[in-house]
C-alpha cells in the first residue's frame, strides 16, 4: 500500500525541484557526524522549523532504516499505530517501509497495532521527516509509528519492543522522535519550559521528563515520541545526548506567541 503525501505544497514544497533546493538550504552535508541511537526533530512547516530539523539531521551517521515516532494529531485509527508495509510517497519519490521490522515490533508489543487509518487524514508528524531522509539517503527505509497517548509505561513498553525487534533482526537503525516543543506561548516562557525538558532529555531520563511535563504544564507534543525513543535508545547503547539547535516560529514570523523547536541527538 502506498501512503500518498497529504501536506506536500503546504508544510513543504510540492515539487521535487523546489523541495531539493529547500532541503539544500537546511542540510549541511559537511557537518561533523555522530553515531547515534536516536534523535529529536521538529515537524512543523519547513519555513518555521526547517533550520532546526536540518541542523539535527546533518549531525548523524545515517543507517539503513529510521523508526519514525510521531504524536497522533487526529482521532481515527488505533491509538498506537504502526504502518506495516508498502511505501510512503513524497515529491522526491517513494520510501519503502521495512515491513519485517515493523511487523516484528507489533508482535513484541501489546499496545502497538498494525493500522493505516491513523496515518492518513491530514497527519503530518511523520510525513514531514521523510524528505529530509530521502534527500540524504535516497534508499533509506522507514517504520512509521504514531503515538496516541503519553503514558510513560506504554512509551517504555513500545520502546522496549522496538529495541528487542532491532536486536533480533540485527538491524542498523536510528530512532527518530518527531515532535515540537512549547506551543503558543511567549518565546521567553517557552524557553524556560523547554530548557527544563531538554535538561531531562540530556540526562537520558524519560521519567524526569514526564514529571517536569506535568509539573510545569508543558505543551510540547514531543513527550510520547521522546519517551519511547529514549526507552529504546538506552537499550541500543545510547550514552549521551547533545542539544544541536533550539529555535521557535517567531524567528521566521516575528510573532510573540510561538511554537518552539529543538534538535537533539542521542549518541552511542
């Protein structure tokens, strides 16, 4: 089954030529590269978050497969949804889904379910990451997973299933958490909350991240994807993390109510 693009021409350019030119502005192919188990990238329109996303993806050694975990923005479909087969289409062509890995993850988790519906509608969290991956490695494969909840134990269970599947199949993967930080607050207030969250990420502590999320009434949508990624990445050998870049939509618009973005890499 082919998943057609739903935000091409809106969140990112709809033509291959324009899309490549846009990505070339954001991706630094000469940036120093790190072996990573995971990373956090924002998923807003490229005009807002492309600089942060590009800075993060530029810093990693690419692997054959990316497990992309995003927050579920719409109601249809299973709450924890894995697209299991076929390919995802963008203006740059098709990216194959690693079907064997996708189905192995589902078989090892009581929560993750095979599902197509959740990935359709106007869901953008995973789609906007795919052109970045294609631009750097055209033959990359993906496993798309949407998280419809942020319960820590569920995140840990799915993260464990991902790590166990990767080990069992001896895959070389990067786990990409797709998510934005604070939504619709002032840049100053957003930065206070976000740096507290990022501090927990850099400590590789998903429990502390969840605690701060609730205590500080954070509005980031990255919590579920990051907690799941961290649970998996720690089993796969992550040793440290680095904040590559932080910014917000006001950098592009000048607005004083912003959505904030962080690019973080989780190094082996």
